[in-house]
């Protein structure tokens, strides 16, 4: 045994007491990995990243209108789409780099940098006084925030394999909740001097910057998350691989340093270390499906709020930002319950792929019903749009969680950061298209209210369903390849 590795043996398990990754593997080996602290760490860090992405959706329509860059009311949705896409463009350009850095220096440093970037750029966005200032702030928020890829890797590494669904389900739940609570915060807290004049007086900073308050609250939350990172365990190993001779001399168990006791032989480990991730079809096929579904998801998230606040004469619901906040808050509660209590059970019964296929098929007729729900009014409208929103988001997050599981099971730890970096890069490219395309299609559909084929927003939701239909097809064999020992149904 090499002295510099300071290997210790405990119950036939070798570990390096100075390696943070070994400490995590030791806890997993002793079946102490299902702590609430680990779930809490995943929850708050992912929530910190997700909140700024979608918090602007309810008020973005009004924010762009206040910038006076759109010449016609129908053009506001198009410009709003560019602001939403700026974040995804920045993330697409840097996600792979952040993944490589996470594999080299650890998950924790990348997480800390991402949170600091969130605090700074999100605050600047809330203080934007022009369209281009808003676009630039969102771009750098995406470019400097690379924590989602490493956090996906972390969510699978911190738990034993049989509990990985819980970890990644927590990731997806927090992500989904962030995409729902974020708009709720934006809906309730935007324009506070108008909504709550007794608390936020006229001519105050809240009146001068009417969209600053929700971003300020998110930045304060991010500061608290940054402080909590002091107790954030690192999962990456900081020691070199042990060669075959040393492994044999130590009884063949030293590979547990890298695998957590999985017992991979050196030949297999060398192959994995040198593997070209772009040739790993189980990984790449699941990433492609994830990208297509994410394109539909971000377009839906963008247009739902824009469609909801649009006037009735344009096919919208004529909701206020508070109304949108109500719908998304209720949806968020449903997501929490489903992801933490029900998804792991469904995943065990149907498998991540089987359940994703079911979710994709059901979501198509559901989404096409939205224009018909818009014809209702009063309590019936609020009831049905809440039910539809809850079910739509549950189905969407189920597909995404399934793809997360496939991606992280397709590679070993030493490539997991880069693999998730590739996933985030390609997904961000698709999501760069999503908000701009969604906003443009919404604006176009609202100009063809009298068309004979799919008039108004019927066309919008039809196009969203075409994308989802493609995703369902890609979930089927022979396109989607599953790594051996990954359950499909």
C-alpha cells in the first residue's frame, strides 16, 4: 500500500481519511447517506439557481412595456422572449467549462461561484432601467452560474445507488418548485408601490425600480444559501487512481476509493476514464431527449405567464400578476408532494423511461385543452387552470427526472461533472431558443385570431405539442439507449 494515500481499512472497505470523497463513500458504505442534511443541501442550492430563471415571467410583459422598446402591444411578447433567452445563451456558452472545472477542482467551488454570481447579477437585473441592461444582466447570470450540472452529479454521488432516485427527485422537485415559486414571487412582489402603497411609499426605491423587490428577496435568500455552503460536503475524490499492482497488493479492494465499493477492475476503470463522452450513446441519447423536452418546457413556462396576463381579446386569461402567482404557488405545493412522496414509487414500478413515456403521452391532450379552458370564466376557470397547471408540471418534471437518472447512471464519477456539463450546455442551447420562439409564436398567434386553421392560441399550444410529440418518439427504442442494469419499465 502506498504510504502517501494513508489508506485505512474498515469492514473490508479502504478509504483515505484526508479525501472528502472517501468520507462520503464511507458514509454510503455504512448506509448513513440518507440524511436530511444532504437532501436539504440539494434542495436549497438548486432552488437558489432556479428562482431567478423564472421569477421574471409574470412581470416581464409589463417590464418590457415600461422600457418602451416595443412599438405595438403585440410586439411586447417577442421582446420579452429575448430577455428570457439571454440567460440560456450565457449558460449554453459556459456549462461544459463549469462541468470540467467541477471534475478537476470539486463540486463545491463551482457551487459557491454560481451562488455569488446569482447574488450580483440577479440584483443588477432588478435595477435595470433599459431593455439592453436587462438582457446583459441576464446573460451574465447564465454565463457565471454553472452550478446546476455539478449539482446533478452531486445529487447522485451523495447517495447509494438504490437511493439515487430520491436524490435526483429532490433535485427535480427543487428545480420544479423554483420554476413555480419564482413566478409566484415575481407576481406578488413586482410593482409593490402600486399593490402595497402603505408599505412601499410612492417615490421610494421600490417605486423607482418597480421590479427590484422580487429580485432583492431572491438575492437575500442566495446569501443565506452561500453561508450554508460552509457545511456542504464535497463528493469528488482528491487522490490518484491506484494501479493494478497496488490494488492487488492491497487485496483488490482499493478501488473502493473511486467507486464506493463497486469492485470495478482496473481494465474497466481505465476504459471509463478514457471514454469519449460524445460516443457514449446511452448518455447522449438521454441528453437529446432531455433537450427536446426542455425546449418545450421553457417555452411553456415563458408563454404560460405571458398568455395568462394577455387580454381576453387576444385569447388570454386577462389575469393580474397576483392571479398568476396564485396558480403557480398552488402548482408548487403539488410538485413538492408528488416529487418527494410519489415519484420514487412510480419510478420503481414503471422505471424512469416507462414513466417518462406515460407522462409525455398524457401531457399532449392536456396542453391542447388550454385554449378551451380560456373560454370559461369565474371560479370554473380558476379551478380548471389550476388543475391543468399542476398536472402539466407533474408530468413534465417526471420526464426530466427520468432523464437525470439515465444520464448519471451512464458514466462514472470522474466524468460525471463533464457529462452533466454537456447536458447543461446542449439543454441551454435549446432553452435559448425556447423563450424567444415561444414569445414570437405567442405574438404571431395573437395576430391570427380569425384564421380558419387553429386560430389564435390554439396554434401556440399545437406547436408546443408537436415538440412534446417528438420527445415521446425519442423516448422509444431504438433511439433511446439504456445502459445495462438501468431499469426501463
